[in-house]
């Protein structure tokens, strides 16, 4: 490398000339996975609560009948959900199979959408200016980066050599990715146009799938590959240093038309004339799309909304419609859009003219806006149009400046922090309205960023958009949201995600784009399952966000570690939590056994952080050996209400509440001196200390720091301070959100699946503990 390209930083040079060595995701038939059923116990508790209304506390027969009725309703409801889920899975699989057949059969719409979305996701490579598909042949017209990207410190001939190899490497990468994503294509013709005013074609060649599959990509250089396996190669050296020269005069009609397509695409992306810019409204277009999945290459838009604003963020117009994706609609349980809803909705090609009219000339705004833009690029390509490289503003990214200090930066989190109303998440228009509200708050904040963002519309007004004639197709608005008949409780993993602080997962060196990747990862994992398709889509998003392999690995490990910390926050890791943590680690490619180590690490941190909140024993302590953080306790007998309060207080104080008694159990709490129960018998067998509830109240109010063998290094940073929540609670030390949520659900409070805990529930929790 040094001999050929000089003494420049070899890492910088390799970054330019070895793009073709990147491995791309290979298209595979997709497998539909049924949405997981809600937790049966939670469903039963819902029906039991309603069935027991009006039944006297001492009416044992009536209460037994009510519970039987609740059990029957639970099974009936779950059976319906199971049948609906299987029907939806079968329909989705049929759509996947049809889509795969169209892809391998080189259906032009399908191939164009797949390739357009993939190439838009790699802005660091030479972007595809235009695509053509003719039976099993594809034409790729690329725009070369300028030679300004070549590192300084090289001679003229060295710079020319690096630039030529870079152009070939990027062109080969485009062909390689094309064959990976479109398995029915057998030949790729590639032209590369220089991005300057003259825009000459500087390289063209053809390459077959068979040739690509025979290449040793890990060792072969770009120049060697083009020379040995490509055909119809046109490349000229020009000037004293041997720069790439124009080859337009040497091209045949097929390649000339490809080059012309690249020039037309460049013209569309160029700045428009001032009088043309005046046709468009100045301001912002807040866009949100609901989709059939996470992958813009294979999934489709099922709903789109645009909220137009002026330069100050004030709403001036709104528009939304459902979109028929010509295939499966995906997670109906998430976006609440069914196949029947979109059956008579317009297709994207029917509404692209109206959509273009509403976004052209405006700054495109969204929460994690690049996700929406990638889907729009793919849909424009399927409609035989090219969406330009737009001026955009991401309310998620900008929240780091406008809303500092947030633990999570999802749309509901940012809206809560900014005082913006979000009434119906995962509905395109409501999400777009909420993001527009954030934009208005940002622009009216007086922050240093405001002036920069207020100037964006003047740049957006000069972006050239394709001229699209409207079809006059009628829009279709989604039906009003209907509350589900019963709550749909989240799985164990989703429960851990409720209060997960995404901002704490990343190192200081990680780019801001990594946070957006982790947010999508958390959303994909909320159902407790990470499918292969979701994993592939996340990998593409990571590439698009510019994340390195080490960035992604670090984010995955930090993500699972944070989940582990959340899992141990109540002092006990359930079987479901452990299983789903292991499943998540496996799907994320983390080493076997890592979850066990991370749980141990998180448990040590949990013990240490609770130990730091402990106070010394009061004077005249008369209750024997105190309890210590991390010790195990069990309960048997007694008043159920008082027992429940003591169990919650024990968890909040850092004790582990167990369902049985073993040799590791420190105390058994019971109102009986010699409890005649299985736990009592086990306590006597193991010599476990037996205490009355009144004594335990004093023990739990004065829990001491863990013994040295249970502690970790004193400099371990706590994630959240947790203290005993009793009548003698330590001021300013909050209880774990997981503990409060568990208490709220047990006591009939409605707690959302994620987000901030309402103040009234927090207050009720504290009051309840004070009454112990």
C-alpha cells in the first residue's frame, strides 16, 4: 500500500480503495412470525378484577364462580387472539412468498425498490444516480465522488492512482451489492459519471453474477478485479499525472443511455432556478410513515402523513392517507392497520404527485427522519421517479441540543419533556403532528441552533424535484382508534425496556447516530423476539448511520448490560427475563455465556448502589442481626395485604424476595411462631431465622450494606439510586421504576407499556409504603 500510494495514512487510503471488500446482506426468502400472545396471567387478572366487582369478600362460593368465569373468558379471548395471529401470519407469509417470486423473477417494480433503498442507505459510496432493469440485466449509473476525498501529502501521480482505484472499488461494490439483493439478475452494466459541470463518463464496464461469485474479495484489489473479470471495460488515463479521462466518445448506445440517465439525475439534484423555487411554499414538511416492517428494501409504506409548517414551525396544512402496499401490512398489533383497511386505499404511485407537491421546496422533518426518507426513496423508485437528496432536520438528533438530559429520546419522551401532546402513537398523522410540535418548540426556544435551522428552508427551496402530475386519486384516512377490550401486557423483555436509559448505553466517543440505532433496536425487541429480517434491517440501518463494527458491538453489549441491570433492579431475575435476555444476546451475535456474566456484573452493581444508600443502625437496636442488601427473604401466611406491602418494601430495600426457603434464605416472615407450612418446615430444617411481621418492619427499615463478599469496587457508578421505601424512607432517594410499576399493576392502576410514570401513581406508591 505504501509503495503504490505513498506515505499517506494507509488507513485513510484503504477506506477509499477497499469498499468492494465489504460484505452485503444476501437476499433470502422471508419467514413470517406470529405476534406473541399477551401474558395469560395478566389477562386473567384483568377479567378477575371485573368478575369480582360486587362480590362480597366473604362470599366464597360467589368469588369461586367469578374466578371460574374469569378463567373461561381468558381462554376464550386468548383462543381468538391465537387464531387471529395465525391467520395474520399465514396472510403475511403468502405476501412474503409472492414478493420473493417477484424479486427472483426480476419484476421491475420490486427490483427497483429493493436496490434504490439499499443504495440510498450508503451515502459514503458512490450513490446510484439511476437504475434500469431489463429482464435479467441491470444498469447502474453512478456519480463519482470528487478527488477532494483523497488524503493530502501525495504526489500528483499517486493521487491519480488512488482516485482511479477508489472509483473502481465503489463501482464494484455497487455491482456486488446488486447481485446480493436481487438474486434473479445475471448481468450488471455500470457507468460512472464525474460530479462536476462537464460531467463526463470516466468508467464503464459489465460484470456477470458468475464472475462476481468467483472473486476472492478479501484479497483482490479493485484494479485487478476490473482487469480480470469485467468485460466491455472503458477507462482512459489523461493528463500528465494519468487522471481519469472521459470515455463518452467510446461508448456504445446502451452505455451512452446509462450515462445520460446519470446526467439527468444530477440535473434533478442541482439547485433550481429562483423563479422555480418561488413555486414551492417556504418552510418545513413534517413527514411520518407507517410501514409493513423495518426494511425499506423489502417492506412498504402503509400510511403516510405530511404536516406543513411555516418558517417558525406554525402548522399551515395537513394531509394523510393509507397506502395499499400490494402485499402484507406487517405488524397490525403495532400500527393497527389491517389488510382490509388498505384494500381500497390508493397505491403509492397514485399519491406520489400530491405528496411531492406538499414536500417539494420544504425542509423534510421527522423523528429519526432518515428512516422515513429511506422508505420514501424506495417508493419513489418503484414509481419510476428519483427522489432528490433533500434538506432534512431530525427532531430526534436535534433533541440532544434542545432537550438535554433526557434518558430516552423516543417521540413520546421528547414530547413529554417539551410539553407537546401525543395522543395516538404509531398513527402517521398523530406522530407527524407531534414532531411538528417539537419543531415549533425548538424554533421558539432561543437556542443557539435556532438561527441555523431557520435558514434551512431557503436551501430546501432550491432543491430540484421531479415534475409529477397528480392522478386525482382519493385518499383514505385510517378509521378511528378503538381501545382494545383488555390491556395487552408486554412480555418480560418489553417490561425491561420500559425505563431503559438509551443515552446511558453509549460511550462518549460513539456518534449520535448510534443512539438512533439503539432506539430502533429497542423497538424491534419490544415483542420479545428479534427476527432474522429485523436483524438484517438493523444491520442496514447501522451501515446507513455510519457505525463501525466496533460501534455496533459496543452498542449491543451496552444494551444487554442495561437490560440486565433493569432485570436485577427488583432483586430477582425471572426465568422469562433470563430466557429472553439470552435470546436477545444470541440474535445480536454476542458471545455465549455473556448474559450470565452481565447479570452477575449488574447484580454486583445493584448490591453496591443500594448499599451506599443504607444508614447506620439506630441507637438501642434490639432486633438482633440486621438484614443486609442482597440477602434472601421469604414469606408465609398472614394478612395478604400487609404481606404484599412488606414484599414490595423488601424489594425496594434491596432484599431478594423468594418463593421458597433454602439454606441461603436469611429470614422467613410469618405471624406464627412455628408455621405449619412447607416453607416453615424448610426453615426449621435449614436453621433459617423466623421473624414476625412487626419485627420485619424494623429490619426492612434498617437494612445494612452488603457484606464485603457481596460488594463490588467502590467506584462502580450506580445507574439509579434505590433505597428502602418504608415509613423511615431516605429523603431524595427514589424507588426503582420497575418496583413502582409492579406495585401499580398489582393494585389496579393503569400503567402504560413504557414512558414516564404518572406523578399520582408515584405519590400513591410512597403513601402506601408509609402506611406499612
